[in-house]
C-alpha cells in the first residue's frame, strides 16, 4: 500500500506535456492541474450535482498518468485508453469505477468535470500567456470548442 501511495503522489512531479511542447519552461504538474480543477469545482459546481463525486472525479481522472505519462493529441494515443485503464487497476482499483465514469463522460458529474478540465487548461493558458508573452490560443480555442455549459463559457478567456 505504501509503495502504491508513493507512486500516486509522484503525480506531483509529472509535468503537463502540452505546456512543455508550447515552450513553457517550468509548467504545472498533472497534480497541480487536478488541484486547479478541484478549486474550480468548489467555486462553480451547480447545486443539483453531487459535489463529493465531482471532487473525486477531479482528483482521480489523471492518476494513471503517473505511469502512462501526460499524453496530448500530438502524441501516439492508440493504446492510451487501455494503458490508463490497466494502470488504474494496478494503482488504485478502488477508484477504477470513478476513473471509468470520467472516461465515459455520461453522468452529469462526469460531463461537468470534463468541462472543468478544459476550463482549467484555458485559464492556465491565459496565465502563461501573461507571464511569458506567448500565444497559447490553441489551448483556449480547444476549450471553447468543448465547453457547452453557459456559466463556464462565460469564464473562458
């Protein structure tokens, strides 16, 4: 158990590869991204949704990346779903149902969290644009295309 926990906590060191590819020298970690989504969830979750479930989905959705890496659409993702599923089964089988719920994106909570994932990315892009003076519009545009909740759309840069 201790070794599994230490490996999962290694997510703090896995850097977000999309930001590295875009030229950000010291980007956020995958764990920082999950934390960002969790903060957005606390601030923005509609009252009719299950906040505990939303927070759980935010926290576990990228756990397999500690083994698989943070793959982007620019990477070979042919075995990503299977690799991530297997990693989650080994690392935290008790969270597998949450991970699968997020991946399927069919429950109201999973749909909302998938949009938070994109909102966090867009807001982080805006932060990096301001700090580094570079255009990260591709990340913001990607979020615009995937967010359909009106309240979340209004927050987009």
